[in-house]
C-alpha cells in the first residue's frame, strides 16, 4: 500500500471517528452466553450475570488506531494529526508506516472498526501479549478488534491499538458475548443512547445489576 492510498483511508476513518466516537463514552454489556442464557430461561428479571465495561474516545486516541508513526517535526501532536486528517490536509511527509508491517493490517479494518458501537460482538481480557504490543481489554469480532488500556492520568479506559485478528484468538476463555452497547457524550452523567441490543434481551423487561442501572438513563428505551 502506498501513502497516497493510506491518506485516503485515514481521512475517511477520521471523519467516521468524529461522527461515531469522538468525545463519547461507550458502555459494553457482556457475559458468558451459556450463563446468561440460563438466567434468561429461568425468567429472572435482573441479569446479574451481565457485566459492564466503559471506554472513552478522545481526539488524540485516533492516531493510535491508525498504527502510523508521526513525523513530530511536521505535525507535533496526535490531535494535530487528527485535525489534519479531518481537514484533508495530511501529506505523505507527515507520517511513516511501522517497520513490522502492522500499519497495513490496521488499514484493512480501520474504517470498519469506527463502527464498533454496532458491529462489536465479543469482548475479553487480552492474552496475546508480546514485546511490541500491550493492551488490556479488547472488543470486536472475528475480523478485528480494538484494544483498550486504563489511562494513568484519568483512570478511564481508552483505545490504544487496533488488531486485524479474530478476537477469539487473543482473549482468554470462555468467550464473552456483547449483549448491548450504550453511549453518551463525555460530559453526560448517564448513558441514554442504546446503540445495540441482543434480540434475546427485552430492554423494557429486564434490569441489569444495580451498578449498571445507576449509570443508565432508561427514558424511552
């Protein structure tokens, strides 16, 4: 892949990131399918077996998902890089590809993963650590996933990498299925937007744990 094509991909992905993820917090609700299924079949109204994981997407996090190396002299910061993508002003001199070839792999799924609110199917603890890669939690599907780590300054979970791997190959067992995704603006107090819900769960009928319910604004869900 040449840099001209890379700029096209990153420019389009940045526009999607701005629309779908920028300054938003996501709440992934997940659980072990066989365990959740038993609870649903038992007719319990509160799904304690469903857990929650929150992540925030800031402007400066976009760069990490591209996998490119920034020419600091030309750009200077992750936010400036993102802004140049949005303004369609990114040049071939602004960045370089990772030497290990991982950048090209990320480009193959970059645009699709900007839609993670709706296409995520699984989540889990990352187990495929190596000397060049560190992340803690990954969310995605069979074609790719986003990795998250806890920010040292804020204590919030933020995206730090993109992997073109079947998520089942890089997470611990058993596989955790994502049953619902909620979103809210970064400054909002509670999650009010239901982005995705598994058809097995009637959101008007079931409640989640008290901890999860405290951060949900059900409204007309």
